[in-house]
C-alpha cells in the first residue's frame, strides 16, 4: 500500500487564497498535490485516485456514504459569486423549451441552475451539456449558456449577452442562504486508515487559507493576469468568494441537498452532513 497522501486542488482563480499559498509552503515529501478541473477531481475522489480534495457539493451528495466533509472549508458565496453565471439572449421566464447549454466542468452549477429555472422560474428548458469553450455546437444554437470559473469572468467582461444571472445571488434571493459550490472532502477509507494524517492535512489547509486571505491583494494581482482582467475587478471578485463552512453555510448546503434529494438527484444519506473532525 502506498504511503502518499494525494490532495486534489482546483487551479481556478477562485481557489488562489488556498491553492497558491499551498504551492509555496513546504510539506512532507509524501504529500502530493494533484491539480485538475472540478469534474476531474470529482472522478478521482470517487475512484480513489486522490484521498482528499476540493470537489463539487453535488459530487459529495452523489456518494456521501464514502466521503466526509472537512470542517470550515468551502468555496461559497453569501451574495454574487461572479464566476458562476448564466448568459441568456432571452428573459429567463421565456426559456421554456429553449436550449440552455450546461457546463461539463461543474455538476453543482448545473444542478443549481436546473433548480433555479425549473423550481423558481417555472420553466423547463432543453439542456445541452458541453464545455463553454467557443467551439461550434453540433446542436441548435443555445438561447442561454452556463459558464463557470475564469471563462465566466471573460464572458462577463465581453458583455455580449443581454441577460446575465449570478446563480449564487439568485439562490440567496430565493432562500435567504449562502450557496456552497465546493467542499474539501476526504474518503472514509482514508480517514479510517490515517486519521492523524487527515488532521494534519486539514490543519495545513486552514493555515493556507488564513495566510491567503491576509495576502489577498498580492494574490489577486497575480491572478488578474491569467484571465486577463484588471486588478481592481479581480480583487473585488476574490473578496466575494468565501472559504469557510460556518453554521449558516452548513444550513445553505443542507437546503441544497434537500432539494437534490427531493428531485431524485442525490443519495438520501447526504443528510445530515458528515463533518470531520
């Protein structure tokens, strides 16, 4: 059995306060960071290719019996998130039967969008699932597209779509709660074998977050060049992202999972939340 601890990280701008600091700090040589998009980390955690990592909230809700949520870590928002956006040519109430292109990179964002459109706006679009990458679609031209991460920031700056919906802000409007897009989860079998190592990783992640938030202006300047976007806008964006899992965030996550369970899209064992330590 290998001795490595495989830690999955998303290399998006919104993880910079944890990811960038983690890369700079010294760790035990058997701790290996694996960088990948959210969808890849979801698969790796499910298959045992990583032991712990940032995964979508939706992924946790699919396989809660095999996972535990690390305490006080998330990617979440109590208002507009700025990087999970629906861009539409039509008013949202007119999307019934229209083609809405989902984003292959994020099960959470796709699930949240379906809840918002179907349960809150009471429309039933036709969904296409593919990455928003500028490639020509083989299907009909979409009336709306969902974009996440750095791509959403770029499309927002282009201002080419007449309607733009921030999914986290819309969730807060309807529920009064913050939205948790991702959690740092660990596999139950890893925890059973190596609980002390899991605690050490958890402590280091919390230390990275604390340092990253202290250095937010510096990290935002670095990140701005990657999109690209101006430094002030990047800093405003990062200030809207939250990385804790306070009780109100747990309440928001519980509400999201309850909606998924009601819709038959999640394992009922997702509730109550299982949090480590």
